[in-house]
């Protein structure tokens, strides 16, 4: 490729990016242009021919892709636990792809390796683990899987070589915990029936007494209790399990305590809201997703543990890596021996740039601003005659209904119109309700006013 062609292509690409991002502020820009799959497929030329096409012609496909994709950077996007746009992170993602290195060894990824170590240290120090360690992962689900593996290694190191045999390892999580724990038990061969769902209270928090009872009951049935997965920020209600009480039980029962803070773990860096996660320092491991509340691009996930050395003990193998791990001065920074992956994308840069842009105080202020929006949304619902709040929010999840409307049908209508995107969930009796999450960095009070007007003006 000639220099002129590279320059022309990049100029065109930058114009596409600029037009896309600036359009988010336009009142008429849709969150999505919904099309049923069979119609969308007709509009997209998805077939790949035997002969290639000129590079410049690919921009037609790029424009079709952007036109028909959900705008998660739109102020009225509230659907998943990721969204918004953080320019420093966006730039970091581009540079990561440009340099295209792997995190397996320091030799190949020297700067990113040091950045990741620095980020892990900041997370561990915030928890109170000055001697801890960690790794960036491919998501919260992967982090929960890693926590289970570390617990198995700590208490049953022989299983790494010999397998589980007939051991019935019991895992305890809240009934409101993320479904990834069940998937992890399947992957690890523990068996999904070895997952015990502990009763939660009306706010969605694990009940310590129910946990204690579940552990005792499992022992009586011949299980080997291994692991407690507490949640800081449940997916639906945004609930925080009482870590102090759960940590006490974990120590009494000699179990590994993992805190799944993928959604709510960001409060760790807030002076005002840190009390929601009090007791996290007494856990064995912790995870947090910066691509959720902080709005970094997917994926930006952290797994940390206070047990230094356990990641290599858990994931490292005696042979097979000689072609890549060569034993040199900086081999301690080779993360491939500590990860479930070999080739691993550089995710550290986008988080490091974003954190450096904010600084610790700026990060604290950003968290405060999201809680302020949650309070504003809550008060709006309480004071609106056509809306009903279902529970008092503890975090950034606001669950409510629109009176005299079927939640599922109303959501479907709004999605088909492309005006907003918000998810729904089910209550204990199967009733549907909207789950509004106000983490999007582009969302403002005006955005929320617009959102509630869309919901209630359905004449």
C-alpha cells in the first residue's frame, strides 16, 4: 500500500468517525434503526466473493454497519451495562489495534505490561491488598471462572493434575448473582447442580443466615464447600451483598470468598460510596469491569487476588511454553503464565489513558455524578403520576413500571421506533418491569427527561 493511499484512507476513516460521534448530539439521531433479521440481511451484502474489492469500496460496508448498529454512545442508550463514549479510552483502543501486540510476554508488549501491572496495583491498593496480584481478563464471566480456579488450586492443588475424581465441590452464590457462575461450574466440570443459590432479601442482597444454613446443609449431604461468590452490584437491582458478614462466615468455614464487582466495583474508588463495598479487603479475590460504569470500550476487565503467586500456580504448566517463555531478566512480567489465555489483546492502554485523564479525584467525581443522575431519575419516577418505583435504588439500577402499559410491548415499540433502548426484567411473580441503568457517560438530566417523556407520551 502506497503512502498516499494510506493517507487518503485514514482521512476518510476519520471523517466517518467524526460524523458518527457528532451525530449522537443531534435530536433526530436514532439510537438504532431496527430491522428484522431477514430484512436486514437483504440490505447487507454479506457474501464474500472469490475476488477482492478495492480498499476504498469497503467504506460502503462500513457505513451500512454503523447505520444498522445500536448506538451505545447515544445519551438515550440504557440497555446493557456498557455504554457511553470516553474519548481517551477510544483512542487507546485504536492505538492497541494499531500496535497489535500480545500481552503474553514483556518482550512483545513491554509498555502495556508495565501499564497493566500499575493498574492492578492501584486496584489492589484501593482494596487494601499491598501484596496482591492480578490480570486483565476477557470479561466478568472470565474473572469469575478464574476465581473458582484459584479457589480449587488453593484448597485442592492435586486436582490440577489428577482431576476432580468424585469430589463434590460446593459453590454458594446469591439467587441474584450473575449466571456466569453456573457456566463456570459447567466448564470446570464441577457440575451445575453443585451451585447453591442462597436466598436474597427484598433488596436483592444475599442473606448471611441463609448462606450459613446452605453451607451446613451441603456438608450434611456430602458436599465439600469450596467457594462463596458475593456480588457487589447485582445485574437487575444493583444490590450489594453484606461483605462483612459474609467474610466472617467464609473465615469460619474456611472457604474462598470472591467478590464479583463487575458492575458495582467502581465504588471502590469513591470516597462517598465506598461503604457499599465495606469488607472487600477480607475477600480472597475481586473483579471489576471498567467497560461497565466507567464506560471504557469492551473488554476492560480486572481480576485481582490477595494471594500472590496463585495465578501462576493455577494457570502455569511445566512444559509446552518453551517456544515463547525464554527465561530472561524481565520474565516476571510475562503474564502468559498467569492467564487462561496465551494470546491476549492489550486492554490496559485504554483504561490507563482514561484513568490518567481523570486522575483519582476526577474518577471519584465521575462516580458521584452517576449517583446524582440515579437520584434524579428516582425522584422523577416517584413524582410522576404515570410511573411507579418498585424498590429504593442502592446503586445505578432503577426498576419501575409505566402504569397501564405492558412493559414488554412498550419496550418493543420504542425499539422499533429507534427512540431509546432500555431493558426489562422479571420480578418474583413473573411481573415485568423496566431496569434503567444510568451509567452512560453521555447521559444528562435532560436525557432522562427526554427518556421519561418518551415512555409516558404514548397516546
